[in-house]
C-alpha cells in the first residue's frame, strides 16, 4: 500500500539531534510499499536539513530521495485547485503550502497513511476520500 512522506519525517531522519530522530529511524524499518514524496516536500526538506544539520546532510538527503526507494509526485492543476478549496474551507487553520499539497495528493492518490510528526494540521483535516488520515508516527 502506498504511503505519503511528509517533511517532518524526512527532517527527523536526517537530523540526529531531532527529538524524533530515533522514532523516525525505527519507522523506516517498517516502511514497505510505495513511498511517495510530494514534490513540494523536497525544497522544504532541503532547507530545513541545511539549517538544522548542514548542507552536506541536506545533499545526502536529496540524493536519497532521488533513489528508487522513493517516488517523487508532482502537483497537478487539479491538486492546486483542491489546495485552494482546502484553504477556503480551513481558513482559520492557515495550513502551509506543503501540508496542503500533501492533503490534496492524499485525496488524488487515494492514500490514507502519512508518515509525519505534524499532528496539528493533519489531525484537523477531514479528507474527501476517507474519514481521516492515519498519521503513522
């Protein structure tokens, strides 16, 4: 079964000092199936790993994401239209761009499982294709 990978999970893996590093590393052992990384996650992850660890760690993470272990999924016009709908529906939550992209891709790809440490945004969102998104960490 495919799963979506969010920035917080990737940053935790790449950042040994991150409070969630051990949990993220352990979770990678159980990661089976197609691992989909939304394209907007890439620049956010690269920036955050550069800031929290260093440039070298960010380039290693980028290289890892480009291997066959992950599928990079671009946004479509339909995804961006859905992102706008979510923005309008959840105005008070002020979801960020990458979270909106993950939400829209989850719906389009009919994915219910997300590897993320971002409980605040993803637990509030009610997707159109299921009752809730299963947050795997």
